[in-house]
C-alpha cells in the first residue's frame, strides 16, 4: 500500500466518526429533553420507543468510543508513515549526492543509512498503550526487528527481499464504525512500500559507499515508491486520465478525493489548485481542516516551504480544535528548518512539545531538535 492511499482511507474513517458523533449528540438531546412524549402519560404509550432509543444510544456511544480509539491510532500511524517517507526523501538526496560526486565515503553514507534505518524502525515500532500499531493482529509483538535483515543482497533485489525483519502478520484491523459500517484501517510494517524503503536503506548499509551499481539500484527502488499501488486498487493515473478536465465534482467528497488523487500521483500543482477550490466551495465541510492540511503538504513535498508555512498556519488559526493542528505546527517547524530559520524552527518545535506532550508530533519535534543540535555541533 502507498502512504497516501492509506491516508485517504484514514480521512474517510474520520468523516464517518464525525457523523456518528453528531448522531450520538442528537440522541442525547432526545433522551434528556423527553421530547419523544407530549406528557408523562404519553411515556406509557411510547415506552417501547424510548427503550429502543436508549438501546440505540448505547450502541452509538460504544461506536463513538471505538472510533475515538481508532482515531487516535490513525493519527499516530499517519504521523509515523509521514516521517518514514520524509526519511526516504532525505535518503534519496544522500544517494544522489554520493553518486554524482563519487564521495559516498566522505559523506559517511553507510553510517547515515544505518541511522535512517534505525529511525524508520523506531517509527514503525510505535505503540498506543500496550499495542504495537504496525504488527497487524499481533499487537503484542514488536513488528520490526532489524536483526532479521539479510547479510547482503544480489543486485537487482526482488520485492520482499528484506521482509525477514517483519515479525507481525498480514491480518487487517477492523472497527465497527456504526450499525452498517465496518471499516478496515491501518497498514503493517510488512507493507510492500515499507519493505521496499527498508530494503533500499539497508543497501546503503550493506553494499558499501563505493558500489555504484548497488547505490543506483537503491535509488531506483526509492524512486519507484511513488508508483507503488494498493493491491487490487485501480491506477489513480488511469482514474484521472479518464476524467475530463472540465468535470466539476458533484459533492464535497468527490471534490476532496479528486484533489487527494492528484496529490497521490505527484501532480502537486493540480492538487494545490483543487484543494484551494475545495476550501472555497465547501468551507463548512467536515473535511475542510484535512483539505487545509493537505494543501500545506502539497507545497511541502514540492519543497515550496514559504507557501507551505502559510497554509499550515491557516489550519492552526482557522481550525484550532482540529486533530491536525499538532502535525501542522510540526511541519511549520520543519519548513523553517529547511529555510535556515533555525531560531524560529527551534521555537516552533519546542512549542509543539509543550502543547502536545506525549504525542507522536512531540516526539518527532524532539527528534528534529536533536538532529539540528548534531548538525550545529557535529
């Protein structure tokens, strides 16, 4: 599965969670106000309805509790996967620099590859309470054990060639979101795209900084990740190619998904335009905060850091209760770091730690601060 394909599913899940919460609130008001009956005598005639309503309230309350738990897990998984792909982007830059100048040794390519591999392992071994999130149904098992990686590889490597690191299973996790909807959610650390990323990083460790054939292959593997697809999922490029450019989405979900599909295939300018149109057309949508966040991401992945900061800040200001605020502030700090605005970056990342203690965003902020300290005082 690809990163963005799963993030799209996450957003759809969160939208259904919001719908369930609204239903729950309406049921609470009905029961508390007693407006199902005109008078106390009427309660006798409508007692059966009231019992049914209370039963429905109980079920929806349970669904809401379940969805809140899954929501927390999805936010953590999204942050981890995002950081994994940020690491692979850094690795790609490292490979290009090493190959262009034949200076893999002076760049410390093997050591840097190992450090990045360790960071990816830590991100995929994240837990929610006592549950490992990327191990499938084996939630009590550490999903990534780097000691299971092969000693060396034959070039070219094959898909699944490094999968020995994965200790979990392939069982998809599910949640009963409401009476008629069971949602499959999350990914495992054995996902094909994640395996490819780990394999590419491990090549930088095992094949040595001077093996150009191996390093070129590692670069090819990283570049191919953009084209990875969810099993049995239609090609997004095909979906976009078959849709006339003049088509106007009929509803907010179609508009949002069209923008997200453009981002998914790397059409960043199209994604920016479509997310902007979505926010203008559907400012009150339950997915408006997500659209604002992904608008910032479209600029960020395209290394347009100044407009990315502006869009992330809009999210923080316009949707202060959104669960994406911590991630937006984190990315503002990342952008400031990339722009060389080191003091601002430190201040922003420290604020993330203070405002959101114990979260994945706070941990990622501390990781970036530590990296900044090492870069300043090697």
